[in-house]
């Protein structure tokens, strides 16, 4: 499978902290952090990342087609705030 196909299939990387009571989650662009898809962390439990709470246990997963939560603002919407 070509790297571009793997990248589009796996999408963005989601790292969720597994420390008790912690709710931190990070949505990352793995290609910019790790390079080719073969170097990306495997999905599942990981101790590769450190959360802002100090936790080292996390769960890595991938979301194909994950997009930012908010769409870009339109010029009309910007005028409403002016």
C-alpha cells in the first residue's frame, strides 16, 4: 500500500490520556510529527506521550477524515463581531 493511501486511511492521530480522572485528548497530525506512516505509533495503549497532567499511559487511535471542530469563519460572520 502506498504511503498516501495509508495516510488517508488512518487520518489524524488521537491520543487520549488514561490517567484516572483525566479527560485530556490531543488530535495530532502524525505525518508532520513522525514522517512516513511506517514510523507512526501503533494504535492501542502507549507510554510514548506525556499528558499535561503528568500521566504517561495513553491510548492512541486514528480517525480517517477527522477535521477541526470549527469550520473557517466566513467574511459575513466576521462582520457580525466588528
